[in-house]
């Protein structure tokens, strides 16, 4: 379909907006029959997926007037869902984060959102689901390139479930990147291949998941959460491409694993890494993991110190 005039394009976008807001229930006063408005749930979502943003940053991300956001934050704070921590660089600013009560309150809302979107997609065959998600990515990419304040906005990354072909990418990039950065031999690539094969062959979608990160249509990262026991999950194969480092992607992937583990009823997450992987270890520590054990070993052509990290949920 071709739209030959500015007015026809404007009307097409407005028509799509009316359709989509009705489809996802955005006009409802309360979200998922909860006591929260859409903007309140969005604030909880941002705080669940960011490391202590300040109110100014949150207002900019959500496109809200600072005074209006401040009034909403006061109401959410009175419910005991968020906390404020002093911002060292500016006494007028505060870091915002969810309290334990806030995380507990947000988890079922987040799960309900995923459930509703999953139900909407379930009516489409897999090929159409991929077309839809791809089209949404194009919309996001095109609109994110607008200029605000004289500078172009950065194209955001997106997280999506795995699909055919992704496991090959995971094996290839782990093999190539770890050989390049740490000198690991092909035994490491073989181990990764074994892990992803077991994941696909024995996948329990309700309790296991893979997240693939894309930026401008290119895969730039991945992580897996798999079942170790009824109460313990295992975080595996966290990888962020060098070109995508420094934008918070690694922390976001870990946060997704933690959020999903809590929703799935796990009580603890464990992971296995090597002491020389300092960037990953720092991410685990900042996410709340603690070192549970060390063991020297010779693997992947190297003398290494394996570490086990754990997080109680």
C-alpha cells in the first residue's frame, strides 16, 4: 500500500494507534485489574530493569513532566514500593529503586503482561509472529532515530526469545570470542555446543528461557536460564559482543534471568564462571550474587580457577 500525501500517512498512523491501544487495553484506567495506573506500572517496570536511575533520567525516558512524575513517585513511595538513596554527585537528586515489597508487587503484573502478549501471539503461526516482531523492531528503530536537543537518539537494543539459527550463533561466538580474548581452545566451543543442545532437546518453557539481544538487526548478546532442580536455576552462557559493551546490556540480561527465576518459583540461582572473567564477575556481584566456592582446574587449554556464584531469591 502506498500513501502519496502527508495527510494519508498521518491518518494511517492514527488508525494504527487506535487499533493498537484498543488491542493492548491501554485505555483501561487500571492495568490488569490492579490498583495501579498504566504510568505507575511503567515506572515500576523501569525501576525493575535499571540500576538506580534518578528522577530526571526517568522523566526523560518516559517523556513526562518532572513535576507530574514527582507527584506519582510520592504516591508510589507512600505505598512502600520504592526507596530513594542520596545521589553523591548532586544533593538535589536521588537514586530510585524498588523495595522488596515493590519487587513482589511488580512480579505478578510483569507476568500478566507477558501472559497477555503471549496469548495474543499464540493465535499466529511462528512465521507471522516473527514478521510481527520484526515489523515492530522497524517501527522502533525508525522512530528512535529522531533528533532531540540537537543530538540523535541511540538506537536501543531489543531482547527476544531464541529462534532457529540462534543456537549456532551462540556456539560460534562463544568459541571465537573466548579464543580471541582468553585463549580458550576448541574444547570450550564443544562445551557450549553440548549446553545448547541439551537446552533445545529438554526445554521446559515454563521454567527455562533464552534471551537474545539485537541491535540494529544484529545479534549482540545472549544468556540462558535453565533448571538445575525444582528450587534452583542456573544462569549460563552470558555473552555480550565487544561492540555492545558499555550500554548496560550485560546487567539487563542478568536482571531478566533473575526476574524470570522469581516468577518461576525458584529459590536460588547459581552459576559457574572463571576467576579471570572480571567483567562478568563484576556484573554478577552488582546483581547481588555472592561467591560460594573456588576450584583450580585445567580446561580449554588453560590453567584456570573455576568459581561458583549464588543468589538467594
